[in-house]
C-alpha cells in the first residue's frame, strides 16, 4: 500500500502538482459503553480504514478520500481534478512553510491497551460506578467509557514518512436531579490527566469512587440552593470550567485560519489581527498561555501533525502580551506575506484532521495556562472579598469573533470576606474577552493546575470533531457580571 | 445500485440467521461534495464517498452494536462485523426492558426525494453558481466566503425478523454565501437549501447580499443600548430556535429523564402563541423526509404544536420500550419540521424594510453559537451575526454591532409573537458531523416578537 501511495504521489508531481500528501489509516477503532440508570444503553464498537489525498496545484488545494483503496489512481486523480477547479479561483496562491523531511514514528504512551481489556471488565467498572451513584435525590445517573485506537501513515512529496499509533481513553460519570421548581441540575466528573500515560491504566477506581460521592453530594446541595445573584463579583474559576474558558476565548481566538478569515462563513473569526502580535495586551501580566503538544498524557499530543511537522511547545501569551498563534504550514506563509513581515518563523505543528476523510486544518493542541504564584485555592479564596467559585460546564456561547462570551456552570459557591458561604444554583457569568483577561487578579500555583481533556471540539466544514487538552490552574477574575 | 444494496442486506440477514444471531442492519451511503470559499478563493474542494454499516445484535434483553466503514465489494468484512457484534452481545449486560426488534411487513422503497441532476452537479456548475451569486459584489476589502455542499444519501435497513427491507434515497444541497470585510470584520450572509436542482437560484442570493452589503458598506455601525426591543428574526435565527425546541421539548424520553422543557401536564394546554403551529410533516420533500421510520412505522403529519397548544411527545422506539410508551414513528435520523406561516406580507428584506413601523425593530437574521442556559425552562443564549439591522421607527436604518439574546423559548414563541410572514423559507440546518444527514426546517421567512431583552451589546465587531 505504502509503495502504491508513493508511486501515485510521484505521478501527480510529474503531472504538475506542487505538493501531494496521503494519510493512510490502516485502521481506526472505537469502543463506547454507556450505562444509564443501570441499563447498558450503548455497547458499541466501530472500525474504519481508508486514505485521504491532498494535492496542491497552482496555489490551490484539492482533496479526495475513500475507504476503497482498490483504485488509488482514481482516488489521486479525483483530488488532482478538485485542485484544478480550485485553481480557477485563487486570490493568494498557497505556499507551504519550510519543514524537514522526516522518517519518524510516534506511539502515544500506553501501558494497557483498552482494546485488549475484556468487555466484562469494562461493564464491571460501569456497574460499580452506577451503584455508587444510585443515591436518593439522583434522578439520572450515567457512566461512560470511550476508547479510540488508530494508526496513521503519512507520506508526502517532500520525502516525509511518519507513522503514528495513538490510543485514547475518555471516561466520565454524571448525575442529575430536579429541584422543587422542576429545574434539572447536574454534576459530572471526568478525571484530569495525572500520570504519564494514556491507556486503560489511567482509569483509577479509587479516584472515580471518591468523585462519585462528591458529585452526588454537590448535586444535592445545588437542588436546595438559592439562585445565583445577579450582580458583579470576582469569579474564581476551577479547572473544571477554566479549561473551557481557555478553550473558547484563547484557543479558538488564536487559530491562525480564523484570524485570516478562513472560518468566517461558519465557525467565525477572531478579534485578533496580524498587527496585534507582540503588542496586544490580551490579559494581565499574570496571564501566560502556551500551546504545548509535548505533554505526554493528553490527546492534544500526537508527535507530528498532519503536515508532518513535529509537536512543539510555543508561547501564545507571555505575561499578558499576545506573542503566538496556533498554526499550520499554509497559514504562516500567508500571514507573513499579508503582514509584510515575519510574524511567524514556521508552522507550530497544529494542522490536524479528525479522520482520513477530512482535510487537515488548524486545531488546538494542549492550550495551557501556566501556574501562577498566588498560592492554593484556599489562598485565593482567603484573599477574595466578594466572589463566587464556579465549576462545571453547563452551557457556553461565544461571540463570532470570540470577543464576548456567556457561560453557565453546574455549581457556584459564594465567597464573602475570604470565606466560602453558600452554594448557589443556575450560576452564570459573561464578559468581553479582553476586559475579562485583563481583570485576571490571581493565578493558582502548581497544586491547582490540572490537565483536562476535550473530546468533542468541533470546527470546519465538513465538520470535524477533535480531541485535545488544557492544563489550567485556578484563576480569579474581578468585576465580572454573574447570574444573567 | 439499489438492487445490489438490498441483495447485500439479504445476504447479511441470511448469514446472521445461519449463525443464530438476531440482528438489525443499518446501511448508510453518502456521496458528498463540498466546495468551500474563503477570502474570495476556493479554499477547499473535496469529495468523499463513504458506506457505513451498523450491525446491532440482540440476545434477549442484551444488545450490542458494531459499525464499520466499508465497500459494497467487502461482503466478507461485513460478515465479520456480524460475528463481532454477535460475540459482543454475549458479554453485554441485560437491559431492564425488552428492546423491540422491528418486523417489516413490506419492502419500502422511496426515491421521490432524489434528483439525479442535483446529485451529479459538476465542479464547474458549483463554481459557476458561486460566481453568479457573487457577481460584482467583491472588492479588495469585501471578500467572498461560504460553502456549496451537495450530494446524495442512501439509508437502508433490514433485520433477521423479516424478509423485507427499507430503502430511502435523497439528494440535497446547502449553500451559504458570506461577504465579509477583511479589515472591519463585519459579515453579511445569504443561504439556500435544495432537494432538486431547480431550487438553486443564485440570483436570489445575489439580491439579498447586494442589499445588505449596501447598508454595511455605507453606514457606520453603532453599539445599541441594552434594553428591550421588538425583534424580527430571519429564517436562520428561527431555524436554530426551532431546532433547539425540538431538541429539548418534544422527546418523550427526554421528558422521562427530566431534560425536557415541556412537561406531561402541558399536553393539550396552550403553551405558545396561538399563531404558532409546528408540524412534523414528512410529505414536504424540502425537509429530506423519511416517510417510514426504522421500525417500519409509516409516517404522516404529526402535529407538535397547534395554535399554541402542545399536542404531545414523540417517542423514539428505545425510549418507548424503556418507559412503556407507544412509539410514534420517530425512530428517524431527523424530523420534517414545518412552522406554519402567518399573514404578514413581507417576503424579502427589502419588503420588510418598506413596511410602515410602529416601533423600532431589531432585525436579527442569524443567531450564532446558541446554547442552553437552563434546559428545563427552555432558556437559550446566542449572539446576533451576519447582517443585523436596527430599523428605526422614523424609517432610518442603523447597522448595529452584534448583541446577545438570552431568553426562554416560551417567551420568544409565546404571546409576544406579533406576526409571522406569509412567505416561507427552507432553512437548511444540516450538520456534517459524522454521517451525512440532510436536515431542514420550513419556516415563515420573518417572525416578529415584541419586547425581548438584549443582555449584551458589543462595542465593536
């Protein structure tokens, strides 16, 4: 197969293509189990394989994909034909940033492959969690296990040949109850990434049992809590919501294709302009954010992106100043040309596709906030006069240029004079992105820093679901509107 | 092709029976084309031909499924899938209810929603369509973006309980055209949905874009004050709101699990404006309908809301099994939603603007990134985007920066509804996550709702 792909790449190069690559998925497998109120509602597996072909011709892309690899000539020709028609409407001929031709392999660190664990063992875990969650006041209880395993072979016309073998594990539990007004409330738990691996061994029964008890307790507290007040307060975001805040208003805002207008017709743009790099005060000096694809234990680390560029750890925001973006080979060239200066030295290695039948686009890796020097969560609470601690991702809605946002959380704890006072329900907060990050007044230390994962980030047309991570500390922001 | 697919399903059925495996088979084939535009160029031109087969095996109350992306020539691979599902189900845990396995009493074939001319559009035709809709509107600063997504879909199903099969073939196209200002960061939009080639009229999109463009190019945008406004929603905004209502309102399973904004005691009660009638209408081909569900239940007009009165919940078969309810023919990939029109005469934005106004009206054509703040109360939040206008009572027009609306669906579609237009628009709500599933909602082109709160108003784009 590999030999066929290389021959086809050479054939299209000889026919005039500037660049050609192929992503061959010998296999991609998934296994999903959902137990809902004791019923194993979903026990499913899937497998797919195929090839995606990308061709650059006269400054324009063409793409074609199929699970049928019996006619590689036809498949490559289709991609070439698609590029030919694209070349009839070009405004900025695509160029690709320089990279090294690599022969490399990446294996995600895994001790126990979840696909060799028996179905019975997986169900046994879910049953144990279900029994733990089955408490008075809990109307719905859900346990979920999702496993993914894939092999990707990348070859291109520049001499790269990269094999990736990736395993992912996404476990979670959730409880839901209904208050006296008939309003549903839920709490959930998905474990942060603690160890250095990504396999079945990361599912720690003890941690799950401890958190099952916690989320039931907290959900029941919410059911009898007062409404979140409608006023301005300091908000203290725990990692369970800070990761999503980071994702939506730093991660997506700094995808270079969005900044350049390539997502304007659907996902939206970004308030950031090319003039802002090196100058824009994105947040207070306490804010340092990075795109770190070198963390070992999260789905935002993949060794090499789908341009064949190695994983990197790059600063995005340095002590509050915007310095970097999430980039692939195409966009950095266009951005530098449009800006008439070199903003980006090269691709940051963040061009990824969700499947063989989708084209790579700029995707987040692990968009992290560095831990700060404001101590533990207790320390931050003690230094807060009038605030609210927030956790859980009930709802999120972001402006089309990521300029403003509205979040609802699962739980809130009011803080008065440095002490936690009471739980409130239906907690929300909203703000303008730059004003919000410039109000960052405390960043928790390493003890508060946690790696959360996202397994359902959507972007692009056709839509692509991507997996990635966020390492974030507890953060406090001042004068934020809550309760609306 | 149809005969080959039905034969493969028959072969798989025979294999499963031979192996003693009780099973259902769901076949999905898509031929998808997407031409994407950005910065006035074709930024992506792609096509995928994918065949998905999902096999669900049953053993008493136990159930397990295996899905694969495959090809018609790989019968052995499909049979292996049956073996895997058959092995998985042995280790599954019994449900506490009996899952229904369908029995089809006749073979059902429907190709009425398939137009070969639309399904076989060429690259050149897609590009020509976009060139026509954009004609003379692009400048150095105003760039064209959008998508032309088109293709065909085959859904087929069979099972070991009956010899018959289901086969439904549709064609579809979704066009989104956006003109955006590269520096000022505003955008205007025009959209079209098609189930047949004759639905594609680029001239109509050109007119819509030209009209909005004139406003956005020549008028200085303003931050409008927070407060309450009379709002006219365009079809994309209303389509999103109706889709959310469908998501959190009508499912019997969601009701029983406590996630529905509509309650059992509201059946037969007036919960929305008497101007509000919402149907599931599989006779409308614009909705890419299923006239039969995957359980073999024939589908016909199903009233959800009639003159504001909630008529009843819809039941997916598995929910009906779990909660002891009667299935309603809603084990489908999507409903065929039709919000019936009113009598307001405006059919286009030009006509809307020309109507006399008794108050300032905020026109919101599109709501971006809608999400549920409080599902039980039907509270949603979203931002305006793509060509909002503040139509002043004195006849002048202001271009507003984007605003946020956080409101209950009961408020939006309750007694504050002032009118709905007589003209209808098909709003294509397809999502291309996973398998192709063309979906649309038929709506009044404009709906006016009075006295809704704007909770956030941008000071820039």
